[in-house]
C-alpha cells in the first residue's frame, strides 16, 4: 500500500525559508507527475509546482523564482524548497503523485508565514 507523508512545515517569518519533504512508502509504478498543492483557508486547492516524469518542472506564477521542486529517486522523496516566504504563502501543503491509473495524496503539512 502506497503512502505519502509530508514533513517540514511550520511557522516562519516573512522572508524566511522552509523545505518540505514528501516521502513515499511502497512502490509506485508508472509515475506521470509529482507535485505540490496548497490550500489556504476559504480558498480552493491550487497547484504550486509540478515535476513531470521526464524531469521538467513548472510553477505557478506567484512562486516562480522563490520555490524549487526536486526529487530524489533513491530515497523515494520529493522536496519543495521555499525561499523568500510571504504571508500569502500560508496554507496547508499537500504532495501528490499521479500515475497512469491512480492519484496519491499526502495528509498535508501546515505552513504559516507570519511575524
């Protein structure tokens, strides 16, 4: 059974940095994409960053130049490095893995950017 477990969230001041991790347990076949989503209170869940199976990445405009998505295949782990954090980045962050047949989601990790 596949599980995705996020970690690395927390409280950080504006301008600070956090690195989120998403560790996958179990074997996931035919991965098409891996990504990070976030959901702020009262808002819809939005895609933050995605890495396609070939290695290309894409980011929502509001995080370009500040966030970096990466993966370590040997560790079955995906990361989201978040720099220059802003209060509007406050949200629950979820990792997501899309395969040919299934979507997998983590339980979410809270990121709060506040002074």
